[in-house]
C-alpha cells in the first residue's frame, strides 16, 4: 500500500484543527511545512543529521505549545520559522554541540581535504618556489604542507631532533616569504 499524500488545507482550517488538538492536523502541518523549515534549520546548523533532530524537536514544541500561537501577531508559517530558528540557534550555542564540533574527525592530511576538490600546489606555483629551497628545508616543507605531517611526526620518522625540524621549518618559511616577494 502506498502512502497517500496528505491533503493541503487552508491555514485557517489548519490552525483551528491544531487548536482542537486534532492529531491528523500534525501530519498535514508536517507535509506542508517541513521541507522549508528543514532548509531554514540546515542554513543555521550546517549538518543534515543535526537539522533533522532540530526539526523533530521543533514539531514537538509546535504541537506542545500551539496554544501560545497568536494569529493576530502573524502567520502560522512565520511563527513556526521563529520556533525552528530559535531551536537551531539554541542547538549551535549548546555546550554539547560545540564539543561535538571540536571533536569531529579531522582528516589525516591536506590531501584528504583538497584532493576531492582538485587542489594541486602546482596550479598556483608553490612547487616551483619550494624547489628553490635547500634540500633540508624542502624536505620539511614537503612533509609538513604537502604530506600533512606534524613537526613531531617528522622528527620521529626521520630521527631528527624536534628543535632541528622547527628551525628548518621556520627558516624555510622565511625564505619562501622572500621568494614570494621576489627578493631572492
């Protein structure tokens, strides 16, 4: 059996049914407004899973607090957008959300980030400039910026003191700055 699309009804009738706490009115409300409300929420929270959660929370709140809706102050849709917007803002301000954003998995290397969009250092001339560094500096820059290794990982993998890696990186960056400014 296929799901029948819910009939769209005039706003005044929908409001009356919601005030009478007609459970079938929630289905109509959801079918009429959820795609647009989801889009509003997604613009704020930026993640589909989170937006879905906020949308569900919004419909529970709309149903539970519908008696506070005052049609003389605005349309139903406007009131629902404000409910959704406020819940989405509350979500991104919540400590739990901020912690989850800070602990997301981070790709292991810049290639994981830029590879998918076709970033290639050759396109903007970085490779040519790094070729002008001395071999030790070039190795550090290649490993740090093109392979995504940390200074500690470089020191450990190549058995170089961390201080040496840092000094070479700093020196290479100064040299690159001069090369990009055309002073060498």
